[in-house]
């Protein structure tokens, strides 16, 4: 008996789910990111309007003044869905653990000049409260925003900010101990240098429009804070003055900010390109919140960089304005 083997090419009837194909087309296979994002926003069959906001449905695109024909146009260039996000952060967590183990095993903290160590803690540790505010704000963006392409990355961003707060907490415990956390809390609540930033964070907690909140938190404040603190202060000042251990223990923050900035810029650029009304509104929001963020960060910049604080902050503002211009927003 002979057996004749041959291959048969079976053409699939469809390449992805119907609700995904409605957004990306049915003639090609969709990525896992697209299948986990496109068409996932609940749109119908809501039983009642929320009692806490009866003017809107449970998921309502009109909670923001920004208007989009397709909210799924706000795609994440990182292609993050839950699996890829967790795998990426797991790798970064391994790197952070290695840095902490390296610093602790070689006694690098003891090599930091005491005055430098105290000053670094006074600047960095209170920022864990600002990171907690960013966690709350991005959770709010996820809760009141519209379209999974916009809200899902916001939730990832919220948890990333919680991770930043935890890394700063661990930094304090490694360098000094629990007393550093108590001192930072008191500084956040009482020290004059921190009150403008604290007020900014608390004011953003009650912003109702999710896109305005996105601009205020992720673009205006973080767009100034991370380059100012983790680039100009930690990498360019602390690391060169004997605080390389501090730079190693905060290495995640600038890396994460650069990565997440791709998503933030993509969202703003797509919204601004949608219509002139959107562009004008985003420009208005960014101009107001960027000015407030700069005022709030000036005392922190001077606390960190002394006489150079104002000039370095101004350079950071120019960098943010150039970044905004690439997104179609001219300040």
C-alpha cells in the first residue's frame, strides 16, 4: 500500500474577530494588541445612568470637550496590552532588583558623602507623593475616558506611577531607613518648597475632563518633572558628585519616562490632528497647566540645583515646548 502525502492550503474565512475587523479590516490578521484593544469599549445596553453623574451614560465620550470620530485612533505605539506590558515591566523589575543588590552588596551607599546623601533624599523621597497623585489621576483617566485604546494604557500608566512611588520608598529605606519616609512626608505637608507642587497635585485630583487631566498630569507636569529631576539633577549632578548609587537606584524612572512619552505624544498628536477645535483646546490646556507646573517646580528645582535651578528649569520648559510642537501644539 502506498501513501500519497500532499499539502492543502486552507484559506481562512476571516483573519480576526468581527468587532476587531470593523476597525482594522478583515483582509489581514490582527495583532494580539489590536485584538485586545479594538472594539472592546462597552457602548450599549447600560441599565441606568450613574447616580453620581446623571448627565452622562456609564461610558460616555462627552465627558471630555475633545471630539474624536474614532477613539480607537489613539493607538499605543508600544503595542501594550496586558501581557506585553507585564512582560516588559517584569524585565525592568529584574534590572531594578539587580541594581539594588549590586548597591547593597558593595556598600555603595556608605560611599556617598553624607551631605550629598541628605540632600538627595530631601529632593527625591517627597516625590513619591507626587507619583501617588499621578497614579490617582491616571486611574481617573481610565475611569472617565472613552475608548480602550485610550483608557487601557492610562491604567498601565497609573500602575507604573505606583511602581515609581514604591521605588522611591525603597530608595529611602535602603539609603537611610524609615526615618527618611517620615521626614519626606512632613516636608510634603509642611515645607514651603513643596507646597506649590502639592497644590498642583491636589488641584489636578478634581479635574473632571479626562483629556485635560491627561494633559495636566502626563504632559505638563511629568514632562517637566522627570527631565528636571532624573536627568538634570540625578544623572548630571548627583552621579558626578559621588552619588552613583542614587543614579543606579533610580535608573527605572528616566527609562520609563522616555518609553511612556511615546504613547503620550502619540495621543496628543492624533487628537490635535483630528480638528482645529481639538488643537486649540489642547493648546489652551497645555499652556495653562505648563505654566502652573513650572511655577510649582521652581522651588523644587532650586532645592535640588541651587542657583542653577531656574535656568535648568527654563531649559526643560524649552524642551517640552519643542516636544509639544512635534505633536502639532505651538506654545
